[in-house]
C-alpha cells in the first residue's frame, strides 16, 4: 500500500476563490470548453436526443469545479450546460426550458458543492464515514437533478410521459457514475507531482494492474459477447486489487478505466446490452471500490499517524532526562530508555533482564498509578534517593506499568544546603537581635545606674560622721555602691559580648550574591503575589564584607518590602533590588511600591522598638544599620520617586574601613 497517494489531499486546494478578472475569465473559458468536449464525448445512447445519457463525466467535472473554486461559479456551470444543449444536441427544446434546465442543474450541484465544502472535502475521501456521506449526498442530489431535468422536458412536451421513469433512471445513474468516477480524481489533480513520483517508482506494478483490468475487460467483452452481464463480476477482482494497493485514488482510477472500457466496448459491439444496464452494475463496483478505498486510505492515514507518534515517542524516550521503564506486573523490566541504563547501569544481561525490585527494593505497584520517594539501587550497589511515578498502561493487550524514576540526590543536597544556610541565617539573626537588645538595655540602664552609683557614693560621704557610732550604715552603703558598679560592669560586658561578634570579611560579587540570596525568597514572593526585579550590574566592583551580616540586612529590607506591598492591590506589588557604585563604595537600593513609611514611624525609623506592625519588634532596621556601620557602611532611607513607596539604601565601602560605633 503506498502511503503517499493513499493519504489524501490537503485543504489548501479548496479555498481558492478567484475574482472575475482576466485570469477568472480564462479559467471559465477553459472550463466551458472542457465541459462541452466531455459532454460531446459521452453523448452515448441518449433518450430522444436529449441530454439524458447513462454516463456523464461532464457532471463530475462540474462538481469538481464548484468544489475547488466555490459555488459562486454556478452561473458559469449553468452556461456550460446551456452551451452543451445548444452545441451538441441542437437546441432540443424551447429556450426557456433549456435555460430553466441549465439553472436547475447548476443550482443543484452548487448546493451539493456548498454542503461538501462545509463537511470538508479532503476528509470525505479520507474516511469511510466521509465516503458514505459523500455517496448519500451525491445520490440524493443527482436524483433531484435528474427528476427536475426530466420533468421539465416532459412538461415542455419534449419527452413522452411513459419515458419519464426510464429517463430519470438513466440520467441519475449517468450523473452518479460520472461524479463518483471523476470528481475525486479531479480533486487529486493538485497532487500530480506526488502521483507522478509514485507512477515513476512503481511503474511495473501499475502496468501489471492496468493489464489485469484490460484483460478482464477483454475476457468479458471479447471472449463472451452477449454474456457481459453475467460475466461482469470478475471485474471486481482487479479493481479491488488496485484499491487495496492505492486507496481512493486507485479505486477511482481503476473504475474510470473500466467505465471508459465499457463505453468503448458498448459502442463497438453491435449485440452488447444497453449501456444503462451495465451502468447499474458498474455503480455497485464504483461504490464498493470507493468505500473500500476510503477504508484503505483511512488505515494508511492512521498507520502514518501511529508511525509518526511512535517516532516522536522514541525520540522523547531517548532524550528524556528521567529513567523510563516498562515493567510487567510480575516485576520484570521489559524495556528501559538510555537514561535508565545511565542511572542504574545495564538493566539486561545474558541471563535475562533484571526485575524492578532489584533496582527499587521498596516499590509496591499495588495501585493503577501513584508516586513515591524511595531508595534506588544502582547495579554497583550504590543507593540514591529516587522520586518515582508509575501508571498502568491502558492498552487492551498490554497491562504493563510505565515507571518513571528521577534521581533526586542532587536536589536533596541543594535543599539541605539551603536549609543549613537558612538555619545559619536565623542563628545570626537571633544573635543580632540579642545584641541589639543588650545594647539598647545597656544604653537605657547606663544612666540610672551611673546616677545610682553617684548617689550611693554621696550617701557614703554623708554617712561618714555616723561611722563612729555605727559602722553598719557605711558598710551597707559601700556594698550597695559596689553592687551598682558591678551591675553596670555586667551590662557593659554583655553589650561588648554581642557587639564583639567578629566580622568575617570575604570578597563578594554582588550580582551572584544577590541572585543566590533572592532565590531563597521566591516562595515568599509567590505567596505574597509580589514581583521582585533584581538589577545588579555584572560590572559592579567586588566588595569585601561579611556575607551573613549583609544577608541579614537584605533579608530585613526585603521582608519589610514584601509586608509593605502586600497591602497594595495584586497588580501593584513590585519590588526592585538594584545596584550601583560611586566613589569609594557600592550601593544597593531596595525600592517597593508599598504605602511608604508611616509619618509616626519616619522620625525615629532606625531606633530600636519602633514598629507599626502588630507582631513587629521594631529591631530589624536598627540591627541592619548597626551591622552595616560595623562594616564601615551605612543604611539610609528616602521615599521612592519611581514606585511611590519606600526606598532603603545600603552603602558598603569597597575596602574595609574601621567600624563606626553604632
Ligand atoms: P518590624 O518590621 O519588626 O516592625 P523594622 O525595624 O524592620 O521592624 O521596621 C520598623 C518599621 O518601619 C516597620 O514597623 C514599618 O512601619 C516601617 N517600615 C520598614 N520598612 C518599610 C517599608 N518598606 N515600607 C513601609 N514601612 C516600612
């Protein structure tokens, strides 16, 4: 079966709608000439010299013309019918009858063309259902046209009433056969290049098939004259052979050959049965061939689609990064893609293929489909965490499982690294909070304790004269002074302890640093429905800074920005982290489209315990500023001009400078 011509025409050829210009007129002229010539050639055994003949290939041409160029060419086809009546049959009735008959024929076939175009012409000869619809539509239309034509001539007195039935049958079978043998073939003309190619490649076979058709025709008409009707059926054999080989095009070509042979034989054989009798027999042959051809074409198309899909799937499996296995319910591995061999090692050996249990010991295929994270085992015994998805195939003859395995060890390592990093960050954050608290407490308590010490020392001096009477008062005051001094000392040491967390400087490339850091924020951003644009130029000079402390600062600023934009409508939740550099340092700006800093907060923004949030501690900005100052940098605020929200500016010196006291 040839795939190339059994698979049928494209839609392209059926959308042409030429305008009535020079080209259109030439086309109409060519059509008219061809139509009249075909009508003249097939003007055989007419009823009373009317256009009622048993084979009308010209009708097949008319329908193909209307299908390709559109029903709006119906007037040209009506003109063709009229011209044929006048030129070939010598005006067999009055002009009015002829014009009405031509119009009826043109209208009938224009309506049929409209319907077939709506159904999609190529599809009609590509499937059995389509071919059946085509046959029914053609049968009904030809019957209507034949009846109208015959009745018109009868009404005009050009045809006796008793000839009406026979005439309708003759006209109907003529048009029906003419359309079925001719129209599908004409629709394939646009694919002549393909057909020529097939003809060239399979010339021997085609010649043999043609010879078989010719030989059968000769057997019927040459060997057994006057017994044609009885011997007609052997013709099915070569026609079916050709049809099975070539699909619809083969069916149409072989039946056309039979049709032409039949006409020639009937013309040249004086005792042959009337053509109309043979035409009814031929109609069964044509219908059988057309429907069989549609089945063959449909199957060829389906096979082509399956082959295409198989090829796609082969490439998909070969290039899939995950291991894909098909596994028999008993656990035997039936097939594996290259990634599976790469992941587990060779899965088949001379002693047979391995079972699923040997590579995924804990797997249980107890459901139709599922997912699991299990331990995978390579051929060398090494194990790795694997994500598995499986599903049972639903093909009627195959109940294997399709199992997809992904090695997630790298992902898990990355997740672990991320988790460790987050833990380190939160440890550092807690330490920074404690430091800020200690610093704030020391600051707040320092003055009262200093005053207390002064008062106690003054009290000691005042109590000195009484010492001769009672030593205890001065002793107690002395102890109180000592304890107050000790308390102030503890506070100072506490503050120094937290502040003294050594700065671990390292060289940082800010764009890489920010890319890694912001990746950890993606989930939070997604939850908040906010968009973060990171714009850190690659050319930014490297800095020397404490990465953990810088991360704490940016973490605070981004967290605040997300909180701020979350109060805005979803479409205006934008945050921009940008970088730049100037003399002596680089700057990072965190701008957001939030409401900006509240007036009551703005004045003491960087002071500890200043917050507008219900669950806020008001330490984030204070900590960030003191961490940056500890590295010789600075944190400042300005309203964002671009986004209307807040803009925090982080300045970091290129070269470390002695820390400024926070
Ligand atoms: P907290 O977040 O615990 O309140 P912070 O020191 O980080 O502590 O912030 C202090 C206050 O500054 C916040 O409560 C908020 O009112 C204000 N603030 C900080 N960043 C922004 C911002 N991007 N937009 C609006 N207000 C902000």
